[in-house]
C-alpha cells in the first residue's frame, strides 16, 4: 500500500505571519486543559492579551476549573481565529500548545501585563485586582495552523514570539510612543484600520511592541504586523511611519 501524501504544507513566511496575526488579534480564545480530578480534557473560554514578547496572557479566577488545572499541569492549548459567513471550516484558525507560567502579583512583569491587558479589556478593571484573580503567561511550544481548506502548517513556538533586544525598552515607553505618533499623525489609528478594511469606528491604538501594533474599537481588535521585527524604540517609530497598511489574507 502506498503511503498517503502529507496534507501539511511547507511553513513559510506567509504562514508564520498569518499565525501570529490570528494569535495577537484575538480578544478571547478557547482554552483546553487537563482536569486534575478526572484527567479528561476540559475546555473553556478566556479573555486573551499579549505580553511585550508576543506571549499570550490570560486573567483567571482561582475558583475556575481551568485555573486549578493549570496549577496541577502546565500544559494547555489555545484555539484562536473567528469564522464568518458560510462554512466555518473555511476560515483560518490556530491551535497553540503552551506551557503556563504564573505571574507574580508584585512583579514588574505583572504591572506591565496588567496595563497592556486593560488597554484591550477595559471592563476587566472591575475585577482585575481581586485577590483571587491572577495572570498566566501561556508560552507557545508548538502550533497547528489551518489557513482554510488544504492549507495546513506546523509551527514552532519561536515562530509566535517576538525576539528583539528592544522588547524591554519598548515596553517601558509604549505609551509615550503612541502619544508621539499621534501628535505627528492624529488620524493614524483610523487610517490603519481603513487599510485593514475595517468598518467605521472609534479606533485607537491599544498596544505597541517590536513586531507591530494593535487597534481596538469597541469589541473589535485588529493587528498590524511589521514586515520585520524592530530592534528598538527608534526602529518602532520608523516602522509605523513607513508601514504599508494591508490586511493579511486570512
């Protein structure tokens, strides 16, 4: 019997960009963990943010099953990617296998993640500081991308993270970067959203990192990825000034 041909395509730059966009533009995700009492897979829904290095972060209650599961077993999977009209399987989606890392509440990392998370999820301010709520970083280890029918790829964890010597400097000056850019070009967010073929809305920049920036309007979130990773604050300025706004083909 002849071996069946692999359904996987060679992972190229376009696939990596699509995967990064699916992960970084998601406001929420389905999460799968292992129930510590039964060992069965347990699926739930979580709000999703990103740290400065592109690692997805979640804010969870200690009372939830998936939090107890992550305390017992660090392994988790995230499903991101939204369907549209017609067959939902025709739309791109990404399954990311991760290892959970708890974030210490009094750390600099916690302060950074808290600020970035609230920029995406303003309503979380109602409970983000409750003592039983905490953050996990879900560090990607591998991923499976389905870009639509006949477009399947496997990715490494490094394909989904931002490796730049400028990460910490950009994190420290993120708000200033946005204000300086808006002072130069007040319509930046609106122009970027229009370039991504988004509808009308009160668009604003809600996050900046060395690989791109995020736009939000009400419950809609868009991701603008740079062609190359910036190496520092000045490089981020240059990338945003010169970026050609074009939506990834999802």
